[in-house]
C-alpha cells in the first residue's frame, strides 16, 4: 500500500476537512503532516459543526486511526479544547484513536507572545499572522532550540521550558512594545501559561508513537493511509506568495518529511479547491473583489476564518495559480468545493491569464503582487444545487464550468461539493 495525499490548492479554507471526513471510511489512518493550530478544518455532520485545528479530520470516524505527525506543531491548550469539544458535542473518545508523534514540537506560551510582538513591530508591513505562535515555533525547531512531545517525560522538561521561556522574554524585551499589554486567548500571559501547563496533563494521556515506524509498518501490513494537509499550497514557505505565507512547507513533498515516509510511498494526490478564491490576512490577491460581489461571496460562503473569525477576502477563481499548485503537488485528482456559493449568479468570471507589465502570461510569477487578472466570462447556473445527487443532474452551465477548469488545468475533477454537509457531495468519476 501507499500513502494518498489530500491538500488545498489555494490560500487555505478550501473545504479540506469536509472532504477528509467524507473519504475517511475508506482509510485505516488519517495523518496530519504539517502546520499547527493556525489551521481550521470545518466539518458539518448532521447539522452539527466541528472546527478542528490540530486533530486530523478523520476523528469522527470511529474505525479510523488519526495521527498528528512530526511535521505538526502542537499547542497543548488548543488541543485540550478540541478534545473536550469533540467529547461534549459528539461523544468522541479521542484517546482511543488519536496518536501523536514524539518528534512533534510544542508551541510554548512565549512563542505566541513573540508572534504578537513581531507582528506589532512590523506595523503596516505585517503579515496578517493568526498569532498562534507558528512562526516562532518553527524558528526554534530549525534553530535546534525546540521542545518536543518526547521531552514531556524527561526529568529535564521544566528546566528546558524555563530556559527557552527566558530566552523568548529577552527577545521580546528588546522591542519597544509593552508586553504586559499583550493577551493570549483573551487572557494575561501568566493566566494563559497556567492553563497551558494544566493542559500538558491531557497531552500526556495520548498515545505517543514513533510516527515513521508506525506508518511504514502500517503500509507493510496493507493499511490505507491518507495524509491531510493544513494550510493551502499558495501559503507554502518556499513556493507561496512570500513573505505572506505560513512557516512550513504545505505542498505534497512535505508529506515525506512530516510523516517519515519515502517519496516512493506517495500514490494519489487529491487537490481541493473552491469554485472561487479566498484569502485571510495580507498579501497579493489579484482576483480580489472589494465591491458588492465580494461581499456577496463572503456572505453566501460564510467566509470568516475558522481559526481567527476574521472576514476572508473573496475573489474570482484564479486558473494560473491553480495550475501552478497542481504542478507543484503532482495532483492526480481534483476536488471542487463550494459550488453552491455561486448558485445565484447569472454570470461568473474566471481569471484565465495575467497581465504583467503589459505582457500576457500564464505562469505564476515571482513578482505576483505586480500582476493584474485577465478574465473570461461564463454563464452561471443560477439555480439551487440542494437536491443534486449525481452528475447527470448538474445544470449544463455547471458542466461547462467544470469542463473549462479541467481543460485549463489538465487534471480531471472527480468530486464536486454542493453544500457544507457530508452528504452534499457528488462523485463525478470513480477515484482510481
């Protein structure tokens, strides 16, 4: 058996959580391989909504093992909240089928403090960070200063914690910012730190594994594994719209590092994208709509950050950016989501090319902030998709929209989501 990969092809919020939830009955293991609680995967099941920040989206399927891989960074406080919420709202015993890699790094309270300090110091050039401590944690990981899950059982854990905390406080003090005014999760630092320490108890109850051995032995035993990406491909720290990116590699090759599997183990790559585009935070967004149409997409799509609650910037579908993500990830199957958000539109626009300095280009350029979109128009289907259960019931205009995307990108769309609930999913072609 090999590892299949599911990831987002835009700036995140593509509906990955719902698709993983739909696919999870066909897999033995769902594994997160990168990112931290800046991710927010929303799953709606029988009218009940769940937002997962760290836990893989297969957790609602009791027959699936869920793994937090070593490429993921963990805030014990946020993870503790997720565990309690799943138990209260769905009676899910997370401790039964959630495993965590001992090589995963911890997000300390002072990582979040530094995140806020750095963002404040940037002023008008701020990134639009979720302030979850992601960047500072990955910085410490790369600088070999980090604290990992495996360190929790060490007799030296609290000393290591205190040493790193003091280092962070010294860095924060070097900025002309009153750190006493900074709150984390709406709480003063000392209060949050106390809650963080309490949550360590919950974290210690989880089964800790050597992820690389566990997954590869599972593959040898014939188990099916789905690797779940967090942030979208266009937020990749190397290939995204830098510097307005996240602090990890979000594209398919990161699966190998984030789970400890060889490149030869990767099989199908599922790319999820919305029928339009959204972005949270700052950074270039050529197809952004700041008019009434943008407001309409935000309202119909409920486009507010699942992690931050911030309103998402909305715009038309960007084909060159989508094609770029497909290329980087080696996508084999496309999953189209949120088609229902466009139900009321008589006309839909799609960015087919860019204008860069008076020249028409089709590639995603290094200086992405300098491009302007060149649009083509398509007739909208202007009707509800609520009762659509198969491809044969698609309006011809939706068929045309799908055909346009497939032609421009060169990869088949095999699944179309027509609403937020798990049953509002149409398989267009068999997933082979």
